[in-house]
C-alpha cells in the first residue's frame, strides 16, 4: 500500500512550531502545562514514527523485518499514550485531585494507569507472541515485511482510547464550574477533531490524517486554552495574584511545605500620585529585577498596590534569616531611576505553610490585611504572630457577605437630619446594617472594608439605593415632612462609568423626585477616578440629584474638590466638630471653613451633634443642617417614619400656635392704633 505522508509531514512542522511557541512563553510549572508539553512531544514522536513506519512498509523489501517491527511498536505505543496524557491534561485543568484523600488519590491513579499498561503490554508483546506462539495480538509483520492487523486485541486498543476519552469528557462536564465555558467547549472540541481525523483515517487508510488532525487541535489548545499571559503582571513581568493562588493551592493539595515571604511597599500610592504611574512602574520593575537576581530559586509574584511575594521550597530557619538580611540591606539603600532617587519603605511578612496558613486564599487575605491594617506597621511581621481570631472573624464576615442579600441579613436604617432654618427634622442619612447568624448587628466599620475588598460593596450600594427609593415611593413625602435622604456612594461605585445610568434607572422605576435624593461622595472616592466621577456627577446634577462631599476635613486637598466638583452640600466630619467644640483654635478654623463654604454657595451639615449647646453653637456658625445622637440614632424604617410623623405634627402645631400668636398680636396692635386715633 502506498501511504500518503504529506499530511503527516505538515503535522510534524506544526507540532514543532507549537512546541517552540510554548517555550517562548512564561508558563507556570503546573501539571496542566507539563501535561501539555509532554502531549506535544508525544504527538511529535508519534508523527515521526508514523512517517517512518509508512515509508518502511512501502519499501519493505529494502529493510530488515525487525526494523519494521520496531518502528510500528513505537508508532502504536505513542498513539496509545496520547489519550492518557490528554486525560491527565483535562483532569489537571479542573484540579480533579483537589479534596481527594490519599487513599482515593492512589485508587484513582490505578484507574488511570492500569488500562494504559494493559494496552502497552499488548503492543510490546505482539512480536514475542507471534514468534513463540504464532498468535496475533495487535499486529504482526510477516517474513516478507508486510503489515497485518490483529483481531480482537487490535480493537481492544480502541476500547482503551474510548476509556480515556469518556474519562476526559466526564471530568470536564462533571466539574464544569471549574472551567470557563469557552475553554470547556474547546477542550471537548479537541476530542471531536481527533475522532473525525481517526474516522477519516479508517475510511481512507492510505492517507495519514490522524496526526494532522491532532496538530490542528494542538494549535487550538495552545492559542486558546494555554494562555500563560493571563497569569503575568504586565508592570513587573512577574506572575500575578491568580498565579500565586494556583501554585500555592497545588502545594496545599499535595501537602508540600513552602515559605512565602511578602515584600510590602508602603509608599507606592505616594509615588504614583507624585511622580506618575509610569515612574511608579519603573520602580516596581527595578524591585522585581532585584528579587529575581538575588533569589533565583524562588517563584516570584506581584499583587497590586506594591505587594511582592516570594515562594521558596526546601528552606530552613537560616534561609529565612538570610533572606530577611538581604531584603533589609537593599531596601535600606536608595533606589535610583534616571535623575530620581528615592528610598522605598517596605515591610516583610513571613508565612510558613502549611503551619501558619491552611489554604491559598488565606495567604492573599493575610498579605492584604498586613498591608492595610495599622496594627502591623513593624518592618518584619511573622504570620504566626498575627491575631488568628481577627483572621477568623474576617473570614466569617466574608462568608456572611457572600449570601447576605439572599438570606436577608441587610436592612437600611435612617439617622435623622435637622434643619436649623426650619427648626425641624427634614430627612435622614440612609445607613446599611447587617446581622450575623445570632441576629446580632455587625458593625459597618467591620464589614464595609471587607465588602470593598470582596466586591460585595457594589451589591450593597445598589441594595441601599433601591431600598430607599422603594420606601420613598410608598409614602406621601409631605405627610412625613421628608425633603431629603442622603445616600453614601462607595469608592467602587464611583469607579463605575455606568454609575449615573444605574441610579437614574432605579429612580425612574420608583418614580422618586430627584430633588429628594442627595448622594454623598467621600474625598477618597473623588481621588480614585476624578474623570469618571466628574462625568457621572454632571449627569446626575443635570437630572436634579444633589451631591455632597462627605467627611470634609478627614483627608487632604479638600479645597480642590470643592472648586472643581458640583457639590451642593459639605458634611463636616464629627471629629472636626468635636475638636472645634473643645479647642479655641479649632473653633476659629471651623468657623472660617463654614463661612467659606457658604460663600461658595454651598450649605453645611455638621455631624456628631450630641448636646443642645452644640446645636446653638453650630447654628450660630452658619450650619444649615445638623446630624447626631442629639436628634436620634439610626432607626429602622418604620420607627424613623413614626419619628418624622411625630416631628412634623409638632412642627405644624408650633407653627399654628406661632401664627395664632402673631394674629392675636396683630389684633392687639390694631386695637392700640384705633385707641390712639380716638384719643
């Protein structure tokens, strides 16, 4: 039979190119990547021996029989190795062994290996059985060098192929939530392409098409599934946070001890704001180069906002001391970038796994906590010394937040706002509250920062705004005397380009007057995304929604935001109010600040009002609105509405009495005038 090898030759070049391309990329040393490159080499070897076998069979008279036997043995062996390797590749992608006990893992390995061993034995024993027992297993080469297929045992190899194929398909479909849908489809498409090529090979036996089909599938896998770029941080060219999670999760799963040392740069935001993002990126790149040069045996990772992570294996306590010394020595020196010279202030967090930490996610959480928590400002922090109860509490709250909306743990409370001009309550600030499993309240100061890290803050913000609009649309605002409800916007919300669209859509659905809504924006939010925020603020202001600068005096450069952003009201932070109430100099500063804000055409709300004396004092300074425990704590919706109803009735009564008094006074004055005329 004259075999057509052109497709195999093309496949040979394709496999070689894909292998070369694989080594040009920065791949994680994960089982998935190792299985893929082994698969490529096995496919390449299979293609080579497929070509050799075909040529030997076409010219069998020119070659010894044993050589034809050997070439076919390698061709069959590599062909039957490919399904096993691909099964391992699929299983590694979905982390199939994760959570398996040691016994179950060993049993699974047996299920994986035994069918392959049986098939290989059938192939290897084929020439021996033919020679000694004159029986055909998989194939044989007769004395004239002509190839013959076997009977049952030849087709038994296809049973092995189907076994691994169904194992791969079952694993991918059974654990489909562990693999993104597009990747899942491409993984399964490979199986389809392989079977189509195999079917065509059987229909047209002269055309060697199987390897060509595999090569096309390899291109697809390399370009779509094997994407190491998603694990690379572009600013440092180190592996990113996602890579850290994958690698450490693998080590935890295999119970491999390792050392994780995080280098936290404290002044990265200052560098970015002062010298620009490009300059910051250059410094980060210099730090990355130093780490790679100094610690060649480590794996390097970068977590956003100036957090580097080094992972070591086979370490000792002496190694830890040496690493600390080298890091401290380098960061004690200045870092030079062209004409700019800076000292980068850093902290080191040392985590020994699995002694200190039990899973990959906790490593990142711990590093983030150390970076942000004021309690951990020493230059070297050991994970074993960190408050474990605090970590447990943080994990518990994260769990609560994950299902808080579905489990109805959230509620909106309202803290009254007082108008000094009208001398009554005119609205409230909407505040989020959350309960734990014991129906106790969790402090917002505790769960809000965690929600900001997990991304749940976006859902919380939408819940608050929707709840407020639902309440306002269900009542007669005049009956309760409600003129304004203040709603806080988080930093994450302010970073959304669709912020204005979301707010206006919800307001329109509930048909709430725009003038009743007052959105509070912190200086931190304004600093993060000024362009996006300004765009949203202008859109909201055009629709009649008022905007306030919250916590004025608690940050830096407030004046710039007052002049550039369309605020209608400024809220003075309670700490500023308390300080001014007890300090003469602070009092002068606050009085000047309030006067300045009023001259700029904005109103002032003072927070933290707790006494009648403070009410009179702040009113005299020019504060139009007051908020604090003196007027009431944050209340549930029904209690707040009852308070507003009582207050508006009081206000109406006082006003009617005042009007009655004025009318009586006017009558008395008229009588006096008449008496004067008569006299």
